[in-house]
């Protein structure tokens, strides 16, 4: 038993022995397996092997890598099989391929001995004047594998499960560059799994990253580090992420040990190295204070000071949500000109915008352009009343859905229409409103002013033209070319101030683009609101060309104004440009 040439027996040999040796085929439950390498005794009393597995249904010469574990019927494998039977099919725990129990199993470690060759470096390496043989200094020695504890059970469980590929394992991921958000997502899943197991009366006190497969969700294939709640261990445990009190033994299993394990794993994710008891890396260097608090409390050496699994999971989810929040800011540029026409001596256009800061995490931008009509001062009054009514209206506190926001916008437009009817006779106006709640863009539109969205150099018109010429074009009665000189080009089919009550659907929203009434903005997007005095002379594509990277937005908008004046500016012209900026919130 003591030499390198003897077989390490995990049970007494008899006629029913199952022999495990490198490259030697074994049949288990109609599965053909060939052990390829011995991974070691990675849990107390459990031997791990990488195997080539051929299933009964697989084609000839079709094999897959798998994990074989062999352990006592009174040890870690027995505990794992017990909890698997209790929980059944749970999404975070990978299913077993097959398992069996044998009366006698023999492991031939000599066939795997290359896995255990160690280099003797106790002698001094030769210098130029010494001519000792390399073999005298570097000699291979074989160390017989010893069980960690006395094996009292003759029966053995043989358990086969999937083995994650190296690139798809959690162990590989930990060695690569990764984001803080992904780290929190993985820690949350491990905490969720630990909480679920605790609810079944068990505690997971450690994990093996090489046997966890990445995915949505993750899949944990090894549960040998699981113990019944309140069970007292007879020996100490030193694991990858196990709580320090486990190293002493004679300590009852508590769920706060699982909390420590989750915190220790999160530490590994953030700092690219496992946490140690003697010397923690400075937690004050955490990316933001919430992480400092999570790690400081979760890694407390006093178990009672740690988070419960319920608390920890909620905090991990909240921290991840905060990390995903963006700070939204706006650049605003505009112009409004009476134009060059000698028949239009007053500017009947009006516009306005207002930005609301509802805390660090919430921003609302409200903007409107109105093109008045009716002659004398009537159009100017109608557009001014519209802008003032919309911009000065306070935001109700109960707008908790996009549909509620859209309804509020419609009510603003209807209120503006009522104010026009009160304050002027025969006066009317177009009304183009945008409301951006964080990054969700909604509109309320009446008339032929326009709302454009520019993204990555491309422009999309979000508003419809409520005009006679647009209606004839849509019905195919005139061509696009004919729209430019059609006699009734300026006749509107919808406007504010023309009727006392607005019928359902009179105010256009974005429901034809998105069912939830909104379009999600991206960093750098630009929203243009303009009267017909702009789009009649300058196309959306030309405006997009003027918006250049590195040039202030106002300078680009001023170039559009100059182009309109160069082309005659026969009408009032107003352009309001809003550029959206989004970046992560700095919580430090």
C-alpha cells in the first residue's frame, strides 16, 4: 500500500469491483466513460475525474467531456444526492447525467501519476563551475494520494455530470476583464441559489468556480460543499470562499456562512483575487460606497454582524440597479426669426423648454414649438398662450407609467386649446410638444410643425403633417414633386383654436412607432422641433449635415439659420434643438 506501484483502494476488492484507471473504459448505467485525468480530491472524501463520456443515444465516435465524482455513501456525495432529490429541477443547479452506487471501487492512481509528479527544488541549482547532471537536481517523485478522513463506508457513489468547457466556466471568467455589473449579477445568482437551499434546510458554504457554467442563468454542477443547517462538523474546512469559523470545526452550520461565501466571491470578482482572513485589500477603494458596505459587512469576522441571505440578495439587486442608472443631461440650441418677407412684420412663432430635476436619477425635459396663424396679433397670441400653458404646468406626482405621461401630455394640449379659445377669436396655432422622461421620448402633436429625431447622422420624422397637401399625398392624389407648389400648400387639417373640444386621436402620439407611446433615446441623439418656415427651405438631411461632432450645438443651429436667410426666409422660422447626453452616475 505504501509504494508508487501499488493500487490505492477506496474499497476492498471483490468480484464486483469497478476499476477506475486512465484510458480504461467503464460502463455505468449503459453510459460508456473513459477517465482522462484525475483532478484531485477537491472535497472531503470525494475524488474528481475528467472523463470522455458516450451516451446510449449518441452516434458512434461521438463523445463529450464530463465530470466523474466518486465518494462515500456517508459523505459529501450522499448529501448532494439528498438535496437534489429534495429540490428536483432547480434552474441554478445543473442536472446530473447519471449516478450509481457500487459495493467496491478501485482507483488506480499510478495510471494518473503524471498529475502528481512534483519537482524537487530543495537542492541549489548548478552554477558555471558546477557540472552536476540536471537529473540529479530535478528528479520526479510520486506522492501517494491519501484520503482526508478515514473512509468507513465500503459503498461508493459514482456521479456523472456535465463539465463546463474552460472558456465557459466561472473559473475562466474570473481571470478575464469583466464589468462590475456582471460581477453583481453573478453574485446575485449565487446568493439566490444559497437562499433557496437554505429554505430547504441546507447551507452552501463554498463553491468551485471550475464546475460552474456561465449562462442565463448560471449552472452549478458541484454541491459537495453543502451541509444541513445546524449540523456540527467534526473537522475544519478551508475552501475557496468559506467562512473563517469553518476552519475550526465543532461549529454548527449557519446561513450566515453562506452570506460570507457570497461576499467572498464578490470580492474575488472585484479585485481579481480571493479574499484572505489576514489581509484584506483596502475596501475603501471600492468603485462606490454601496460596494464598500456590502463587502465590509458581508466579510465580517463576527457572523452575527453579516447580512442575512434575504438582505444580501436585495442589496445586491439594488446595487446593480443603481449601477445601471444613467445621468441624463441636455444641450439646447435655438433660433427664431421673423424672416425676410415684407408681408410678415411680426413673428407669430413661439417656443419654450423646461428641464425638471427630480433627484439625481430622474430628469424630465419638456419642449414645445408653436406656429401661430390668424393675422394681426391673433396668431402670435395663440402660439404664446400655447407655449406658456404647456411649459408652466407643474408635473403631477402620480405619473407612474408611460401611458399616464402620455395622457398628461394630451391634457396639456387640450388645456392650451381651451386657453386659446378664451383669449383670442379666430386665432390658431400648430403645437409640437416633446416630453422626455429620463430617456423615454413621447410627443403630442397637432399641425404641420415638425419633430425630427437624429441618430448617428440619420434623421427620422416622428410627427405627421396635418395639412391638406399631406393628406392628398398620402391618398395618392398628388405626387411628392407636386407638393412643393400645390396651391393649398399652407392649409391645415388640424390646429389648436379651431374647435372647442379635441376629439380622440386629434393629438398625435408615437403609438404608430411603439405600443408604449415612447421611443428610447441613446447618448448623442438630437431632437429637432421646427416650424414650416424651417423645413420648407432646409431639409432634414441638410440640418443633419450641419450638426458636426466637436462643434457646439448652437453654432450648428446658427448655420441653419443663415442658410434659411440665404434662401429667402419668406416665413417666420423657428428651430429648437435638444441633444441628449447619458452617462453612468458617479456615486463616489
